[in-house]
C-alpha cells in the first residue's frame, strides 16, 4: 500500500514525464500505428441510437457533432456545463442519472468515485493503443485509475498561465504569477477565484513565504489551512487590482473584450479565442510553471447507451479528429499522430507559450479530495466577499 507521500512523488514523476516533447516523440515513433488498423465500431449496437454527453461548454461545435453522427450513425445529445463543480453538483441532484458520458478533469475523478457514480471502463472497448503512453501513465497517477481499474479515458490536456495584452502589458518568459499584482495593472487583472488563490500560493512558495509546501495542502487539512490563511491575506491586500473575476470561458473572454483587463491568469483556450477574434493577446508560462490539467471521458454507472459511449470516446482518439478538436480549443490532443494534423497557428501558439524549459516546469493539478474542494471553496468565498 502506497502512502500519500509516495503517491505524491509518483504523481510528480508522471507529470514531469508528460510533456509536449513526449507527445511529439511518441507521435513520430508511432505514426504508423496511428494510421493503421480499422476504424470500426466494436459492437453492432453502436451503429444506431444516441449518446448523452455532459461536457464543457463550447467544446463541441455543430460540425463536430454532425461528423460523429455521420461516421457512426449515433445521435450525440450534448449538454454543456461551465465548471467542474457545476458538473458534480448537477449529478448529485440527479443521483448520477441523465447522461452516459461526463468530461471531468482527471484530478476530480475521485470525487465521482466517492459518490459511486462511475463504472470502470472496459479497456478492450477503448482503443487504448491510440493514446499516447505518457497520457495513459499520467492519468493513472493523477486520479484516473483506482484499485487497479481505469475510470478515465484521456483526450486532451492544457494549461492555465498568464494571458496578456502585448501592447499594454508586455511580458517575456521569466514573468511570474506575482507580476499580476504590479501597481501598473491595478484594476486591470482578471482571474478565477480559486485558481487565482493557488497562483498566489505558488508565487509565495517560490519566495519561501508559505509555512508548508504548497502540494501538502492537497493531502493534509492542517497544512492547507496554514497555507491558505497566508494566501488569503495577500489576495485580499491585492484585490483592488482585480478588474473582473471569471468562472466560465465566456466571462474570461469578456474581461479582455469589454471590461478593460490587460493581464490575467487564464486558460490557454481563452488566449487562443481572443487571438482568433483579432486581439493582440500573448500567453506565457510563468516562472513558477504553468498549471496543467488533463481532460477526458468517464462512463456513468447509470448510462443507458454504453456501446454508443465507447464509440464516442474512440471517435476522439482518431488523430485528425483529436487534432481538430484540440486545436479549436488551444489545447493538446493525446491521440497518437495528432500533431501531424495541427494547423501552423496552433504550432506557433504553443512555441510562444512554452519556450525554454517551460514544459519541464509544468505543474499538474494533484488529486483534489472532497474535503479539499469544500475548504478551497470556503476560502474562495471569503476572498470574493472581502
């Protein structure tokens, strides 16, 4: 039996191994594998019917949904949510019913397991040989596998780092999460409540100003309270710098589009969307390392359309589908060979965001137990109300 400390070390080792360079190396080495083999539906039931998907808002365009239905004959019913907490709370309200597939970040999978909402994946029905080995390993160590059984099929990964107006808040690699709190950006900063607090925590840790290691807060309630008491003091002292808090993708966009923000702690997809709209927005990993996350699919215990759900999962493991989906969000596919299908602007964005040793410094979110999420939300509420 591994201890929490051992588990944390394994998580960190897996996270360090999972980088974009790993993606490219694995894709090049296995390109032939990705292109070979029949793209077929394993069960005749998956050639008809529907699949009910509860996933992040804005993820699946009409074109993506139509292509899936054309390829499989299955009608996708897509219901969006805005946050991990919203997804979990809606399933709590329904007793885990209403959908076949959900799309959490991997570190939140244990929350659903604790409530008994998930069934283990049949790995013979998921085309696991289409997934980057590093993503399989990384997801196993960060919440996707429990007691030897896999509950999570990864599809893509991304980051939360610093988005900035190139003219009004120019930054270069080496910038810190602490740069958000410079006086010249007062009233022009945007961030998410809870992850903004985490960014302050990692900035303080880099300066030796936290009483406990930041990661310890995910496994020890006393350590979390000690750290987050200090984080909250700094956050409240600098709250006047925040022009807008965001909690959804649309709110994050609006902060730059309409509310005067010039710098923020944001998802990569926000920076990509703003650039697509013609704004001169940069995106850079901070000196502390960008927060990194992985998303994918889980199968609910009360799923009614199980074979159709497997068809949905496998559809996104096709290299071209995975690349198209990830590039549209500014994220990174885990399908082998996907990088061969990326548009040039996606490659350019990635090179600008992660220069130098930025990929080696990615900071993967650890598993977030229910007690941690509750306490984190308590501190976030205090911050927002201050």
